[in-house]
C-alpha cells in the first residue's frame, strides 16, 4: 500500500453549472483546506486528539513502544483451496449458519474474544463499544451465504465492503487471522452441523470473500486515499433535531448525486455512520449533509448538538447506486421521507444542471408535522425556477401546511398513480422505502426502474 494517499482524480462526469458568487467576481472561491484555523479539539497534525484516538502513540524517549505480534501472511492461515464454491459448499454453509443464527450474539462475541486475545494488534481497528459491530459481522455472513448463487452481485457487494474497510486501517495481512478465528468460532457454535466437509466449505468461502475484498481494496488504493478529512464550515439547525452540515474536504472528493458516504466524528472514534449527500457536486468542492439526531444515536447526536464550524470529520469514499442518468430515460418520480429528502434534493440539482429537455421530475416530500418539512421552501424555490419540477408535500401527522397532502407518503403516492413508464427513486426510513417499493410496483413501475439504498444504518445512529 502507498505510504501517502495519492491525489484523487476529478469526477468523470462534467461539473454542474451554478450561479455566480454573490460578490459578482465571476469565479468560485479558491479551494483550500482550513485546518490551521480549526480549534484545538480537531487540529489535524502531530500530537492532535485524532492521533490519540486512532493511532498508536509514538515512543517517548526512554520508553520504547511495546512490540506487537506480527500479523501472519494470509497464506499462512488460510490453506489453498479450490474455487469457486460448489453447490454442496453453499448447502453446508447455509446449514451451519442456520444452527449458529439463534446464538449469533454468543458466537460473534466468542469470535472477537479470540481475535483480540490472539491478535491484539487489530483491536485499535474497532470501536470501543462492539455491540453494533457484532451485529454487522453476522449480517455480512448471512448476506454472503444467501447471495452465493449470484456471483456478480456477490462480487459487487464484497468489493464495496473491501474498499470501505480501508477507512478502518484494514490491511491485507489482517484477513488471515480473522478467517482463522471465524472458523474456530463457527466450529464451537455449529454443533452437530460442523464436520470436516463443513470446515472446508467455510475455508473456501472465506478465501473467496477475502480475495475479492483484498483485490478491491488494493485497486482502490491506487487512486484514492482510505479516507478524507473534512472541516465543518457551516452548521444550520433546521429543526430541534435536524441540522444541515456543510463540509470542506481536504482534497478533491468524487461523488454523484444520490450517493452516500460514511462519517466519523472525533467524539466517537471508529464509529462510522452513513449519510447521503444533500447537494450535487459543486465547483467549490463543498459537501452538504442532512442529519437527524435519533434516540441513542451517538454520531447523529454529536453532529446535531455538539459539532460546530471548525470541527473536523473523517469521510469514507462515496457509495451507492441511487444515481440517475439525466441525459436519457423516462420522467422521474422521487419519494423523500424526513431527512431522506437530502439525496432527492441533490438529484434535483443534478437534473437542473444536466436534465434532458422535456423530462419531468415529480417530488413527494413526506414528514409527520409541517415543521419537519424543513427543505420545502428550498424545493419550492427550485420548482419556481424550473417548470419541469413539481413538489408535493405530504403530512402523516397533525398540523396544517399550505398545499400539503395528508396520509402516509407511499399511500398518497399510490393515489396519484398509475406510474407506468416512470423511473423512481426512494429515500427515507426503511419501512417507508419498503412500503413505497410495493406501492410503485403495483402502480406499474418496473422493478428495474426503482432505485433506493436500504443501508442498515443510513442516516441513523
């Protein structure tokens, strides 16, 4: 891996046009990092709090750093086994997972205990509180087992996972000890479903999984850093629990409207949460996010109630397939619930920059109360400027709002159907998205034209 992050290439799509700055200079503000102005908590440099939280401390004079056990090369821990998986392998893996699933908490706790006991050098890659991490591990295993018969989709998902793991500091050599500890934990909790054939199937599976993730990570390392740092330059409270946060990354950050990224705050090291981009790519390089503080949400509460201009965050690479080809395609139908309106707003901005003449965009924007429609004025302003855009606010709770429809967002959209011939994007609470997909399918939208990103902790936590 390179010792220094390489420069990030500019996005492959053309930069959108935006109004000239208010100063009338006719040019965008010069892009430059502002970390030298950041307060002490977030100063990014030698001896800063980030190094304290994320990195091993350099040895002080007279106190050399303790020696850490070396991570064994992958080949030493995972024997050569033939690939790809056979139908029998998949059957054995699924059967053993069915036994382990009811005791998944104990199995994953045992796995991490083995990993940290025998390989303490990897403990710093994980958050202090492991509850969410344990759940993610078993969900990932289940997802891989269920998707094993679709190698194209499996490779795409694992490649994204491998690239995402770079932000934790994961290296190629870390995969082998993880595999050994995983096999030991599964053997302990699979009971009578574990035998030599099952172990060999799991070793084949893990070798396949790790090789795809490693390949993707090493390919990504050639063109992008494992993470970006970004300074908060604007923090706007739109409601009691919602903030719009504008971030300046430390170098070019490629993304598309409709995608999301993962954010880490200095107050909760190693805890990453997904947030959608709330604007299309801008000439000044700034990124916008809508964050709602949720109950027991460590990251969201810190971002809404504690973060301020000058604080520095870390960002993972852009992810997600909820992008739209604005140069071609049918009229666009958008459903945005709560802070799920963020990527919808970004897609509308992108459509304004690249949209094909005659292509209409219809946005249904839902919330419980009128006060929660915090982005309505901005969307209506865009609608006034662009006749092809229609914005319909929807309220499911009490309280009137000018021009608002009433009812649950998916059902209201269904009343305006049929929607045959449309392309649709949905963003918001998972339950709303799932119901919305069902309504759209019944309203004539083909499944291949429905886009969403149901990430487990997207915009949560």
